[in-house]
């Protein structure tokens, strides 16, 4: 896989969807994803840093610092749509999601991020 080359982008979480219905968008409003070339920093309850590798719209996430340090812990499907980055994660990491549908897939998580507006 080749790393995706992009400039530093800061995304703010708009919310997540899983097969569990107890999540609200307010649970995710303070989450932040920063992508700088092929590295990421994700801030939620704690900070996680690592490497992103892309092959088309498929993404592999490798933790380097934080709770996921040393793990190839997630495979994902990504797309940009209407100024939003949509990521469907397979938290099991055993295969890439085929679609952005999480229904009936308890290890899948759909997250929507919006690019942070300039201050």
C-alpha cells in the first residue's frame, strides 16, 4: 500500500453510528482527527497517534502512541462527500468493510468528520 499524500487537515467529529443505539452526536462533539500526510492524531478521551496507509478508498490504521500503540488495529473504508470525511471502520481489523452500512455488523463503526473551519 502507498501512503496518501495530503496536507495537514483537521477534522471535527459530527457523530458516529454503530449497531448500538445508545450513542448521541453530543458524545462525539469534542473528538478531533488530524491527518498530516500519512500520520494521524485522534483526540477523544485520550490521544492516539499513528500511521495511515491507503490503497484507493481502503485505509489501514497502525497505532504508534497511545492506547493502540504497536497495533495494526483497524481496517476501514473512506470517502469524501459534501465536504465531509466518512469512515467506516472494522474494529476487528480482519477485513475491509465492503460498504458504509453498519447494520448487523457489531464490529463496524461509521464516523463522519467535517473539516475544521479557519478561525
